[in-house]
C-alpha cells in the first residue's frame, strides 16, 4: 500500500516507503541500459516544433513586447506611435518561428547541460508513489500471485514433514519451532523460484529446461514496463514540466534568453537608434532583458502546445519495449528484484514470525499440560 496513518504509529508498503532509493535504482537501469536523454530529444524535428507553436507565437510575441515596454520604459512606450509598435511586433513575430527552431536545435545539442533526466524521473516517482507501486505490482503481478499460492502448497508439504517430526518428538516447543522453519522456508523457496536460475538450465534425463518465473516473462514484462514509462514516467508533459522546473531549469532559461535577445537585436535593429537616443543604452538593455523575462513566463504555455507531437515523435514505448526484450537476463532480473532485494528479508521474517505464532497456538491446544495450562 501507499501508506495509512494509525493513531500511535504508521505503516507503509516497502516500495513507497523506500521510494527514493527504489526510484534511483529504476532510473539508473533506465538511463544506463535503455535510453539516454540525448536520444529522447534528438527525435524532435526543430522545424516541426516551430510549426506546432506557430499559431500562438504572434499573440505571445505581442504580449512579450508590450509587457516589456510598459515595465522597463513606460514613458517612451506610452508615447510611441502605435504604428511603430505594430511594426516592431510584426518583425519579431515573423522571426519567432525560426527563433524557436534554432532554440530547439541548440537545446538538443546541450540537453545534458540543461536537463537532468535522473532528477526528473526520481521526482515523478517520489511525488506520486502510486506510480512506482503500480508499476511493480503490474510487472510482478504473476510473481506476487505465485508467492501467495505457493504458500499453500509449500506449507502443506512442510506441514507433512512437521507432522512426521511430531509423531516421534511431541514436545510443545517442536510446534512453534517447526512453524518458524516452515514459514521461513516457504518464502525462501518461493522467492528463489521467481528469480533463479537467471539463465535457462536443462534438467538431466531429457527433462525440459527451467528458469526463474520472472525471467520467463521477459517479453510480457517488457511491454508492461515500457507502457508505464511512456505514459506515466517519461511522458511528454512530465519531460516538459521538468525542463522548466527541474534543477537545471535556469541553465535552460539562459539558453532561451540567448535566442530571444538575438532575435530582438536582429529585428529591432531599424528602431534601435531611436530607442538609444530616447531612453539610453542602459534602458535598452533593460528592455531587452525584460523581453527575455516575459518570454520565460510564457515558455511553459508554448511547450505545452508541443506535447502531442513530442509524445508521438519520441516513440518511447516501442524503444523501451524492444530494448527490454533484448536485455541480457542478468540485467533484466534487476528490473524487479533490485528494488526490494534489500527488504525481502522482511518478507521472510514475516513468514517465520507468523509460523511461530501459528505453531505456538497449536501447542496451546495440543500440549496444554506441558505449558502448565492443564487445569485451565
């Protein structure tokens, strides 16, 4: 579970409780073995991106220029003829599409410096722990079901052994002791069968090969995991949001500023002398910086317009599925096993403790005299 509050203490599932560690393990596999951030963004066509936002760019540019003028040179801007303002807006708007294409091209070349994929994924998985929980419950659904069902059959088998011991040694402590052994052994065997052997092994005497249950489902799990990643972990909206809010967002915005300032200088060259004579070079620099600041505010709106195209162009689901299917078995095993390997001892201990409790209850029923409870 994702956690529930109790009056005196709390409890939480192992996966969501250790979300940071498990998310880090997951993203390490993803970024080191499956896909690189450079590859994700290289699939975008800068010209197509510019085309996708072309409808909203004129209104964006108009708002940027007017807000920058009112805030950084209000007196001049108020008395500037409307014709000049319109011409300036039109000139900058005409070059806005090429500017966006150049920005995306520059972004692709410097993506590792302005975007942290690992931080993006960890943030998503920690902020909404249900995603991590759901991913592993979905990918390991059959294995978790096997643990539940195998407990019945293995418990029955070990119970027969316990009965044999009890026939020859009917001391009260045998029951809780055997309960501990049965509970421990049942979970150990179940976990072993799921992940071992990693590589297929042939049994003697012409018997078929065998392999860990999870490893046998590599293609099926690859499809499930790839879909989860593409739709909930590395979706276009998640990537775009992290681009503008992540730990390297300021570096990305500086890249934007460079292209906005260059566009402004190129398209306002005709009017620049008028501005310099009227407001001075320092105010001109402030006006240009103001345009960068206003464009920053509107960048999330611009990028949101690209999400549909980006989701299609990245082709993450197909890429991840194909690479997971061809991942060596030893590396694929870490996909599910690594995230709870450190805590699987808890599952084993729970089995042993429950076995002890059941065994002790049996002793209370079957050997009350040995426990000094005969007269009760």
